């Protein structure tokens, strides 16, 4: 039997065991990475499987490739706008936060474990960064749903903190071996960040440009193309001396934020690839561990883990986020959510590869800290979010989906809207939604039922409404968005649309907010959905009727009327001279 035959037998069996364990993980609320590692440990040299694996160079190579795939998938699902919104606090956490965490943890290792100073700092540097694979996995599979600013800060930090972690580890390793001056250390950090960021940006922009112009003959080639882009971003940056992890994450963000041909197929492929990478990575790390050695370091490991989780990370988060206005609850959540996973273990392989003294001890301590962090923090994260009052209610995902699948760019998209009880559309007939002419309700999912929409169909809370949109997305968002409570001068709370004035879709000059409407839209619906003030006596009239009444003989294309701070224009006339198309203009919100 060839070695590859045995590998193709054992490998899939372990992956299948990992997949099966994920079902158990979901039931008990344990992070899946813990069970993946446990499966690997059971199959390892000291477990039932008896598989001997101690090839640290191969483990480093597999771990690096797996992390690149996971980071690229995470980047594809993170929009540029989300990154921009939290870039400053995320960068602060990814640089100052990691450095402070490493320094505090390293100092504790020196004092509590009697390690030499550089070895203590090396341990702190190894465990100082959060892990993207662990954060993405727990945040997206455990039901944690907190404010977008908080979750985006955590995810962007975990995707961007690797350069600082790699710099700190390599700097200490080089200092242990041959000495590293301040100038050399500063140059190493700058090169990691600048080269990694520049390569990721260039690869992301170039591949986005290419994807928009390529006409591949087979749908399956598109995810192959994007996978190659991600690996290229890592390889090019790492070869040039930059951070491959930062590069691949940024490339994913840029590619995912642009219009993508066959988007859903690409995302599904990368989701599966990321899962396979996670399972393979943590199974391999489980095989690489020795449970008996973990027992030996349990006492020191508890001290380091306790310092890291309860002192170092909270202190670093408080300092790094001080200028950014996060509440104490949000800072506490971000402290507890700083999960450790594969990245610290991969970094702990560096001292083994470079022949650093006490490297096996550092590896075992890191492994113990990661396991303890994943079990305690990962398992309890949903509970912490609820106790801190940060957990938001999230409607269940629809059991069905609707999408446009095309190998060419199309002028339109299908958007799914969950309908909470406070949605402006809840309880309304489909025909009364006052949707722009550029949007139509295509399907309603209610529980396990699919409802073909008609004008008389009532939209109910809990529904998932699928809308085909070619333009005016902002206005459609408003129609299905929540209402808010306004307080009148008498102190009475009354329901009102969440946006009093349409933020709307503007032309490139930013000077107008216009969009087409069906001619039979009632004025009452304009008031309900777009905040247009309409007298009660006119509420049941249609837009076409009011235009005809007020313009009289002057009815022609381009003419319009003022209506409660907005304007309605005649867009087109039928052959008999009646109003056929109308357009609503709402002034942009004041700055």
C-alpha cells in the first residue's frame, strides 16, 4: 500500500469525525475548534489512533495555507465600509493592544514561571494576538449578534493583528539568536505592515478589475480564480517581506466589496473551503500535541491563561480603545471575545523551527492556553453578550433562498428583508408598500412555506421578503426598515417612519434624490414610508390623480407639484394624455 492510499483513508475519516463533532458542538455550545482539536488528540500518538506526527515544518506549512484560506473567506464577507467605520479602533487594538497584551503576559511569565526575560517576552508575543479563525468561527456560528461597530471592530482586529504578532515573535527570536537592534526591529514592523497592505490592496484591485471583465466559460472557474487570488496575495506579500496574512485579508475585503459575477457560488465555495481549512488545521494541531505534556504544564498554563484573559487583554483593550468612545460594557465584551486559536500555535512553531532553547515548553504552554481560551471564552461568549445587555434579537434565517445566478453582470439583484414586528411593512398589503418602480416583491418565505406574492398578500412579522431591485436600493431599505417613536410637544409617543426624510439615491453631484414610483401609489403610503406630509383629505388619492387635479390643462412631462416638503413630477404620459409614470423628489437631509 502506498503512503498516499493510507493518507486518503485516514484523512477523510478524521474530517468526517470533525464534521460529526460539529453537531455535538452546536448542541452543547462548545466552539467547534475545541472538538476538532480533541478528535486530533484522540487520533494522535497518545490516543486511540496511535498516529505519530511531529513534523513541525509540515505543520507550519499546512497551518499557514489554512489560515490564508480562512482569512480570505473572512475578508470576502467584510465590506470596505465596515472596515472604514472601525479602522481606527481596530488598528489600535491590532497594534498597541497586541503589544500591551504581549508585554503584560510576558512580564507575568518572567515573574510567575521564572523564565529568562527574552523567553518570557517570546511567550507573551506568541499568545498576544486574537485569532481570526477562532473569532470568525465563534461569532458566526454561536448566535452572538451585537452592535455592528463592536462585532466589526473585533473581526477587523483579528484579521489585521497578525503583522504585529509575527513582528514581535520574529524580533524576540532574532534577539535570542543573533541580536536585533532597534532600527532593525522598526524596519521589520514597517515592512510587514506596508508591504503586506500594499500587496493586498494591489492584488485586490487588480483581481476585481479582472473579474469584472473576464467571461469564463464555466461557473466553477470563478471560485478557482478567487482562491488563486487569495493565495497569490499571501505569497506575493510574504515573498516581498511583508505580512501575507494582512495581504490576503485585505485582498478578500476588496474583492468581496465589488460586484462579483456568480457571487453566491463564490461565497459558498469559500465557505466550504474555510470549513475544510479549519477542520484540517485543528485536527493537525491535535495530532501535533501530546496530552501528557499538557498535563505537565497545566499549573503554569493556568497562571498564564488567567493573566492573559483577566489582566492583559482587558488592560490592553481599555488603553487602546480609550479615545474611541466605547462603553465599559463594549470594552468588557471585546476583552472577553479576544479568542486564541490557531495563530498562536502556528507562531509557537517558529521557535521550534529556529532551534530556540525551551521551545518545546513554550509550545506546550501555548497549546494549553489556546485550549483553555477556546473552552472558557468561546463557550461563554453568547452568555457574556446577554449578561452585558449587548445581545440583539436576530430573526431566524429563512428556510429558502432566492438568487440571480448569472455568468455575466446583470443590472439588478435580489435582496432579502427580514420583517421584525416594528418594520414599516409589517401588516401592510404588498400593493400598499409604495415601492419604487425599480423594485418588485418576488417571493415571501413564511416559516417553511413559500408564498407567491400578490397585491392582496399581507406581509407579517417574521416573514422574509425577497425583492428584485434594479435601482433605488435606499428607498426599498426604507420601506422595509423599522419605525421609530417620536415624542410630540404634548409628550405623547407616536409611531413614525425610522427616517423622516429619504436619504435616497443621488446623482453623482449629490444634489438630488429622485426615484420613480407606480402611478397608482396612494399619498397615504408616501407619508407612511417616506415621511411626506399629506393632509388627511388627500390621503386616499393616488399620485396620478393628485397630479391631474392640480396641474389640470398644464399636465405634461416634467411638470410637478409640491407635496409636504417633497415634489412629485410627471415622468411620462400615456397616448390618451393621462399620467403613466411619476417620479418622487425628496430634498436630501441637511448636514
